[in-house]
């Protein structure tokens, strides 16, 4: 399992973006993000989850620390919208091509406006899903922003 690539890892390799892939055995009884932080021995503030929301009827991606919640109002403002709500899990899986708990901001089937929480820039590297449960990618936040043409904004509610 750990040796198989994903669209997320393939994109990083193709674009020659420095990154490290970390695999761990996923325990279905554990919350994904906090489990990843514990398994890798890193602070939950450095491990980010990828969430999809519907902003004024259009989908957008919010990437926030696993220990935080997505501030829907802040996400809407960051993408120039007024009102946001979380997308249905089935919609998120269909649009991204990933399974919930393994949704990566990278290599999604459909490119969506993406907002990265500004706290990510406070670390030399951050972790995000590699596109599969139990697979994390360590990458510089600035590389992630450049690759996704992402907006950086304070979208995490702690």
C-alpha cells in the first residue's frame, strides 16, 4: 500500500516539488487528522485537513490544521463569496476523486478554488493528505500555494 502512488504524489513528482511521503497504518477507530499527527510524531498544528464547502453554490477547498475547525464565513470571504456550508461527503468524494479521510488538496479530479490557512506559513513544512487514508505528504506551504494557485487567509477557527 505505501509504495503505490496517488494523483497527489504523481503531481508533486511531475512538477519536481520537494516533498516527503509518510505512511502509517490507519486505525478506522481514530479521527484521521489527529491520528496522522500522533503516528508521525508531529504537532497537530502542522498537519492539515482538506475540506470542501459550497460557497454561494460553487465548491471551494479549505485547508486547515486538524486541531481546528473550518471557519465557513472566513472561507466564503476568502473566495469572494457571502455564504458557505460544508459540502456533502459524497459530493466531496466525487469531485476530488478521493475517499473522505484521504482527500488531498493536490491532484483532485476537478481544480477548485483553494484557501490555505495562514498558520501553515509559520512552519518550514506542513503535512497534508497524500490522497489515501494513512498517507501524508510533507511539503513547504509556499510550494503548495504556488502549485494550487491557492489563497492564503485565516480560515481556521480554534
